[in-house]
């Protein structure tokens, strides 16, 4: 049974506009003033926001992967640390590399947002599965647990690297 708000949309052009929370059938050409040649960062983030908590989680997971890979690449390969530095020097090195990786992240922000948008439906299904599998009361609590793991990985990386090179 269709909701009454969906009935006006059934005019033969779209198979079932009420079947999904994300309007895959929507195109920029159907709306006046919309650009069809490319996405602006604002448009991309707006589409990502439509996925709600799954969109935020998708972007956060890609950020975690980006930062871990970029940071480890710089630390170990592009600018390897010269042996034992001492704790203060290790912490200073971590902060300098993190600043450089953050600056690099600004260049890839649009690409990561596009990737997050593409992965959002999969993340939405995964978040639902995770919520049920681990018996969370809500997707918000499952989201918090996953975000905590991401922050925990980053913190653990900081501690391990500073102690190994101290």
C-alpha cells in the first residue's frame, strides 16, 4: 500500500518513487537552474546528507582509511624516521606529519565525498546488519561504536609510533 504522499508522484515516469529513501531517479535536468555538467562540492555533500547517519559513517570510514594509509606511508616510506628520536621528538614528528596529511586531505576531499556517496547504500545496509548483529538499541549507538573504533585506531597508531620511535 502506497503512502498518500507518494500517489501524486506516480505519473508513469518513475517506476516506484516511494520504494527508496534515496531518489536515484532524480536528475539535475528535471530542475531549473541545476547544472548537468558536474557536481559542486555543495551538491555532493547535500546528496550525501540525504543518507543521514549512513552517509556520515561512509565519509568517516573513508577518512579513516585515507588518514591511516597516508600517515603510515609518509612515516615509513616517504620521510622515514631516523631511528630513535626520543619521545618529545616523536610526538613533534607525528604532529608535523599529521598536519601535512591533513593539508593533503583537502585536495582529496571531493574525491572522498564522491566515494562516500557511492558507498553510502552499502554502508547503510552494513550499519543495519551491525546494529542487529551486536544488539544495539539504535543505529545511532552502533554508529557511535564504529566511530569509536575509528578514533581508537588513530589513537593507537599515535601511541605505537611515538613509543617505537622514542
